C-alpha cells in the first residue's frame, strides 16, 4: 500500500533451540520522547527487540532515525518513557546509577566510533584498564588476558605502543579488545567502520566474525551506515523514524536497503540543494495540527515558511493511534528545514480502509 510503513518486530522468528536460552537483550514496547519546551520529538516509537546468545545483529538507518537513542535505552544511559529492557533477564529500566555502572562494567562492552582510548596508556594498558576497574581477576590472569585479547585483534606486536602511534584501523581493533576485556554478554559497536579505510574495515569485520565464532555465548549488536557490515550479520534491522521498518535475514549482501532515499524527494521538490541532519528530524507537537494550521517555523517562529507534504510518508503515531503524516517546513528566514507531524485529514488520497489497516 502506498504510504504505509510496516513496522517490523525483531522478535518474530525464534528457533526452538533459542527458546530455551535467555535472550541477552529483550526490549519490549520501547518509546522515547524528548521534550524541548513545547515540542516533543519521538525518537523511538514502540520497538521490540530480542537478541540471543551467538547472534550478530546489525541496525541500519538514516541520520536521526533513532539508532543512538535506542542504544542508549539499551545500555541504561537513557530511560525510555515506556517499555521494558532486560539484559540477560534483568530489568534495567529501574536501576539506579550504580546499577547501570555495574551493568556497563560487567555485561556490556561498547565500541565507540571515536575509539575512546586513553592516550597516555599503551595498547596493553588500555585493554587492562577495564579489568583493573572491575577488579575481578588477579594481576597475572589480567596480563595473560590482555595478551590473548591483543593477539585476537592482531595487535600483539603493538602492545607497548600508545594510541597516537597507531593507524585508525589499529585503534579500532584496540577498542574492540577493550570492549571484550571483562567478558561481557553483549558488545555494542557504534559505527565501528566509519573512521577507517576500507581495508581496515574488512579487518575489523573479520575480527568481529572470529570473536563471535570463538564466543558463541556472546551477542554483538552493530549500529552502522555501512552496508558492508551486513555481510557478517545474522540479520539486519532497518530503522526509520524510530521504528524498525524492515528485517533482512542472512548474510548475503544483495538485498537492497532503500533507507537513504528517506526525505530526499522532498528536498529535491523544494529545490533545496543543501543537506543537513535536520532532513530526518521529525518535530512532533503534542496534538497533531492540520497542515494549514502550521503557520510558524518550529526553529525561529518566523511566518515566512514554505510547506510541503510527503504523500509517501503516512504513518501511525502512538497518540491515540491517529494517522499522521510528515510535512516538510522550509523557513526562508533561518534556512532551516524541519519535518512536522500533521494529521492526515488533509489527505484525500488516504482511503479509509488503508487508514484502518495502519494500526
Ligand atoms: N537529547 C535529545 N533532546 C532532544 N532531541 C533529541 C535528543 N537526542 C536525540 N534527539 C532527537 O531524536 C531523534 C533521533 O536521534 P538519534 O540521535 O537517536 O538518531 P540517530 O539515528 O542515532 O542519528 P545519527 O545517525 O545522526 O547519529 C532525532 O530527531 C534527534 O534530534
């Protein structure tokens, strides 16, 4: 159906073998709304996600689609407005700061795009540090583990070198070794190949594959814009406007991902040549107005605006399950492009039966 975005749940196909395992990640009905003055941004809307031990899952989506917010909810850094997040069966949405800190220390390893290495420490010092903080194993075992982790990422010859002397690919491999240091149940990688060249990116994917093969009880979640990463995934979830809209099973790289086209037609129609992060940000008032009621730029409140509705982007929002639609508002005063949710009442093209099938 034209205009319909089907939401996808990542919990549908569970093998009998998996049913007997506790999921490493179990997110149910997650909503996250940010409030800025009178404006609400619904960054995540009703996400369900289960990841079992041994699974390598990739999440892809355009800028502003809610990837970081979802990860933050998953790690306890952000509290969702609604829904449950369990890590290895433990509900984490009610944990206090110390509980979250312990969770991040013991059960979740994070690989940041920006590496997050300590410049004054050598490679082995960086890998050892999380183990010193966790204080679970003695010094001798720690040193042995540092060695084997650095071997696993092919950096054993660089163990006494500082990050400043390393290439981007080496730094990223070092941050992978750090993330696995405390033997976490879940490793999350945020854009792990974004800051490295294509050869290093291939090496990083190989390291992930090998880690998963030698640690079948772990789960790995990678958030990326890089389609190459899908090659190593058990399945890929495409996120758009805070919802999973597509699930691609398997590791083949021939299935197309079309999320990049999100919003671009409107930009072209409005004769805008520039592209910035705002293109995918949806500004969502509490009560959805009709398009003709939108009179001001959401950024500078100027009335000098151009409005355009995207007929291909009708979707269902959670507020009373109203059918809403995205409208692009371009402000000639501040040059900002915003997306505003408006009621689909203006839309003669949406037939009643289609609207009903949306929720
Ligand atoms: N702290 C915040 N306050 C207000 N709005 C926020 C906040 N954090 C995120 N948002 C909004 O929530 C939406 C989702 O943002 P998020 O950072 O999760 O997207 P993303 O997919 O990770 O984007 P990118 O790929 O650019 O990092 C965006 O519209 C963003 O502007």
